[in-house]
C-alpha cells in the first residue's frame, strides 16, 4: 500500500473520514482478500452485523416474511454511520409493503 492509502486507513480508524464509494470498497476488500459483499456483511447466507437484526428475527413481523423478503432485508445497505434498530427494520418492512412497482 502506498502512503496515501495508509493515511486513508488511519483516517477511517480514527473516525476522521468514512470510506465512500464502491471503488474504495472494492480496493479495501481486495487488500483484505474478501468480497465487497463479505466486507459489508451482506454476502449470501451472512447475517447483518447489527444487534437489532438478531432481535428483529424474533418478532412476528420477521416471521411473516418470505425467504426472498428476508434476503432483501438482510442485504439492505444502511447509510454510513447509521445503525438500525428493531423499529427501523419494522418501518422498512412496512414501507416495502406499501410501495408498488411503477
């Protein structure tokens, strides 16, 4: 890694900047020898890294979802710095139910 890359990693570790953009994610995943999906915690069969996900899985809302809906929800990309709650998962499910394709 070049000096600039080390500076970027240091900024991420010290919360001075957040990694942004797929190009940065791809390069970081390459260095770590994982896929970008694995790095984000959304690879097939991988569970999201949020405590709320485990709590949400025990709710009636989760029990009513189809396998496809569960996969889509599991892979939802939350904005940088946002940590979902059980309520945010419920809200997302309700929003998806009321949204119809164009």
